[in-house]
């Protein structure tokens, strides 16, 4: 296990865990893992399943988060000030301009994480995976650096069809935006333009990776229609697990399906040695 850093948006140093599978080399498949809203990279033991199965894992810390349900180590200080993890609400941070918006930085971090994992491990292509915000980041990375990403798992993904989501979702974090714009009415046009810039459903047609998504039809955080908005844009090979009685969660049965998906569509991207 390595405590890693890489250059993200604006050259900011982003922390990560690199869990290298036993006996790993350039032929070992690598999964880049992104974290849900409010969380950070946590502790290495939280990410032990895939290394135990022979996959190396690169876990990107989430800048300016990591203070809510698992720990982080990376601040979000565009002005260059020192900073660390926060228990922050970030949906409206810099929302007046795409260049200043928090998620512009975070999506860039995600693409750089995929490139870094490929360079660090020697694997020509990697997988990306995440739940909720992590699922949105997985879709973004697969769209922004398609030449690097061979497989994409996006569970109940956040940041998809955002303009519909902020009028529909009854639960946070989408509700941060209408609560803010209800008072800052002069910012509404600029904010909506900014959200289009980071909507992960819009560039999904650029994805070339084999994709597996999941959706909970009782999800009040990422409404099902927003997940399908992203899924319908994907033109590469794709599948979706639809869970009629599940909310914003990933059933254990879906984890088993993900492992089979990695076996079928990630292991085949690198030549395997005999024995």
C-alpha cells in the first residue's frame, strides 16, 4: 500500500491510496475508485476487496470533502492556501463561472487520476468505479480520457441531468442549489450555464469503455430518470442493473455482478502470463 500524490486541476496536489496487488506488474488490471459526496479516501482497509482478488486499486481522495462519513486528506484551496479535509457543502462553490466551479476542478482531478493510475502501474488501460458522486466521476473520467479507460462502473451516479435533478430531487445534495438560487436570483442564468458544463450525462456519448451502471427506483438523492439520462447517452457496450425496491444504495448482489463484469471486460484488456 502506498500513500500517493498526483497533480490534479491547476497542478493542485491530490492525495490517493495505491493498493498494489501481490505480485503486480504491468499486466495486472487496475481499478480507479472515486468516493461519494462528503467522503474522502478513507483508510486502506476500506478498499481491500479488489486487491484480495488480484486487482490493483487507485483510490482518489476528494478535494475539500472527507469530513462527513469517511476521512480525507486533500484540501480545496484554489488560491494556494494550505487546507485539509472539510465537512463541506460544495454544490454552489464557485457556481457563477465554469472556470471557478468546484466540480470543474473535481472532474479534472478524476481524469488525471485515471491517467496517473495507468502511468504508475504500467497498465495501458484501467477501470473506473464509484458510487453516487463517485459514479459521476467515473463517467466523467471515462468520457474525458477514453483512451485510458477500458471499463466503467457507475452506481446510482450523481451529477447527471443536473438541471432536472435540482428541480426534482427532494434530498440533499442536489437541494443545495435551489436553496442557494432561491435567494441569489441574479445568479440563476450563470449558475445553470455552469451546471451544464459539468453534467456527466452530456459527454457520456464520448465513452468507449464497457459500462455497467446501477439505479434504484426508490432513490430520492439521485432520481432514476437522471441516471437513465446518462445511460441512454452511452453508445459503447453497456448494461444497467435496475433495482425496483432500492434507494440510494448498492445491493450486495450487484457487487457480485460487478466482479463478473471486471473479469469479463477488464482482465481481457491486458495480456495474462501463464500460471
